[in-house]
C-alpha cells in the first residue's frame, strides 16, 4: 500500500507537469523551466510521502552526500 501512495503522489505531479509542458509547447525556455520545476517538485513530493507513509528519512534523495567532498 505504501508503494501505491508514493507512486500515485509522484504520478500526479508528473501528469500535471506534463500537461503544463504541453501547454507551452512552442516556447523552449518555458518548457525547460516547467520541466525542471516538475522534476524538483516530484522529488520533494516523493520525500514527503516517504516521510509520511514509511516514517523514515528519505535517504535515497537526501542532499547530504550527493556531491563528493573536495580533496584537501
């Protein structure tokens, strides 16, 4: 059931983002902005749903450790 909650939440964001992207089809800049915003929102929604449904930190999308530390 948890998987279904997570999948539906992210699918709603993806569907809405796809609809907005299709609405501005002729404008490359707006398509890019809406696409990036949709991706960021989908990750955010996934993280919130994982926190709510699984009662854990969503380490698979955590910002810490995403970029390796520079040597020295």
